[in-house]
C-alpha cells in the first residue's frame, strides 16, 4: 500500500543527536533573512552548482550529508531529498550546520513527502542560502552539512543534496508546481509523479526511490545528477534528475524500473518540483511620482517616489538597497531639506518630507543608487511663500510702450481666493486703450525690494476690455517711505496679461503704493 502524507510538526527535537545544532520547529518564524544586497545580484540562467549524496545511514534519527569537498555558492538554492526505511518516522526539522557543528541557519521548506510499502521520501528546499564560507575545504571542518531530524530512529536512510544558481531568492516566488506519486509492479514499470508546469527558464527537479535493486532507465529529457543513482542493501536504489527549459512547458520525469528482474513486486516513489528563475535585476532608477510645484520651505506633496526597475521597465520588488536624492538643476541656489537617503521597500523609495528653501523655476531632482543608472526628475517650480498682507495703491506709470493708469486694493489675510480688486487702463500696443479688471486673485507672494522696502506680487484672472478672461501677474513695490516720497527710489508697479500686455516693473510718475503686513 502507498499513500501521500503531510509533514508532522513536533514541538521539540529529539534529545539525542550526533552533533549539537540549533534547531527550530518547522513552522517557526525564526528564519534567516537575506540582506538587501543578496537581492541585487544580476540574474542569470539556472545552473547546477554542487551536489552530493549518501545512503547506508543506519540506525539513526539524524540523516545528514555535506557538500564535501566544495561548498555551494552563496545565494544558491539547495534541494535536499531524504530517504528512509519505514513509514512511521516523520521529519521534525531540516537544518544546516558546518561540519564542525557551527549552526548556519538557512530555512529549509518542506515541499514533497511520499511514503509507500515500507519506504519514505521527503524533499525540502532552501533559497538564497547564506552564512557559510564558499570554497573547497579538504579538511572538511567548514563543509556545509544539510541534515534532517526524524521523530524516530530508522534502520536505514540517506540524503541527496544539490544546489542551483540563478533561482529566485524569495521562496514563495521561487517554488512552482510540485507533486508526488507512488506505485508498484512486477514487470517493467513506468514510475512518474505526474506532469507539472514549468515557467520559462525554470528548473525541474525529479527524484525516485525503489525498494528493489533492479535496472533503471532514466528520463530521456532530464540530466542525471551524478549522485542520483545510489544503491544499498536496505533502501535498494535511488535516482535524481534535473532539467532547465528556456521556453518553459511541462515536466513529467518518467523512469522505467525493471521489476521483472526480481521475483517479488517492487514499489516506487517519485517526486517532481519546479523552481523559478530569479527575476531580471534592477538596472536603473525611475521617478514614479514626480516632484510637484510648491512654495519655498513647503513640503513637496505628494511624496516623491523613485523605483528601481529592470530593462523592461518593471519595478524589481526584491530591490531593497538605499536610494539617494539630491538637487540637480538649482536655478536659485536653494537647499534641499528632508530625508534624502531612503531604503527601498518592494523596489520603491518614498521621500515624504522634501522641501527647498528658495523660490525658483526649473528645479530638478536626481536619484542615485549603487550599481544602477540614476534618474533626473521633470522640472518643477518653487514659488515664494504665500504672505498675509494688504497692499493698495494707485497712480500712473509711463512705460516705453504707453502710459498706464491703475488702482488696486488686495488683502491676502484670508483665502485663497483673496479679497481685492484691481483696475488698469493701458495705452499701448495695437489698441488705443486696454481695460483690465481683476475677477479672481488666487496667489500673493512677497519679496524684498533691492532698492529698499518690499514688493508684493499677486496673480489671478482678469477680464480684458470686458471680454474673455486672461491670467495676469501684477507687482507693486513700496519703497518704505511715507506718501509719494522717493526715498531710495519711487514706488513701482507692473503688470503682464497673457497674450496682450506686459509693462514691466516701472517707476511711478504719480501716486503711491502702500504695503501693510
């Protein structure tokens, strides 16, 4: 009789083990967390890295094997299949250590477990393995050892381990479809776990175990692991296979067991699993939320976001390194304040408190990260901060293009929109007279007048000659002297209207302006 079963989770480990190791319950949250740098390595096709295996692990509850003489490379995925005689013992935990007993701490996830007719087989996977030395170690003390703790001593057992580069470092993303099956026969018998789907570039790993030592024909479309075919007097025979298919498809490894060579029927177990390739690496940065216009000293909102993307323009969610932001084009000599180095989360860095202290048009931000092509934002403007003032005045200016009379009273102490009114009569251009009457005043800013005093600029919409509305910008400068005294120079006024008028900021020929802050 054969059956599939699930992993039993045992709260504590057996007291007797061959080496003192740090062990965890198989669903413990205490698991190795790879660093961000481990995710930033360049993707490459999946390839076999290292392999090893053994049987004849007799009368023990700890099945273990090292990658002697050469350890896997850091960041690879390890597939470990354990075989044992009997069906009552279960896997408590799978861990890794160095041969000298030093705990390593990678997490091995259970993937497949199949039992039948007195034999058992379980396969575990660890992705992005870390915390051990790379290289070849003839003395064996620093060899990486993978081991399974069983719930009971078994008469015989074994291990097959293999490592693969290029596998997705995140286990839930790495693991594809997987399945197992079991059967028996007394003639030449096809053993196969059933078909699974393979994504493009994915690894297909297959393994089989029989309780008879007979000839075996391996799957024609797989590559045999050199440690795959193993035999002993109890478990009899195993085989391990793998394939990497650039275009994907399906995988169903089929072994042919020659059970007709033995007078007793034979039982086979078979498992297959898929491991997906690592996603393309991040190659460049992109501003996914561009900086918006704001006022000097104000926080840029919404928060600026920068993403690490691959060559196809997809955000690489595994990227978790620092992204730095700085001023690029700096038209007014401003200073960028806020948190300027942010660690990306799921490939995106969010800069939520940036501000610039000086008004200017055409600022840009630049984003950089180690190993990636940087990015420059779209241009944006920083306006002078809104002020709470009341400015009024009237008089005449004589710009070179024509005499202009004006009157205004703007109160920005509430709003926007702000209370106020402005009327201008302009004698210039193609028309003998242009009347400008404000409709809405929606922006007021203040700046020092280099000649002394202060200049107030207000913006909004105005009707021109009682017709269509146009955007306007008007500025009045108060020289700080009472009445119409020139002081450091006369008061000034200027106005520009989209598509029709631009007087420039011009000295008054009569009248005055007054700013009350």
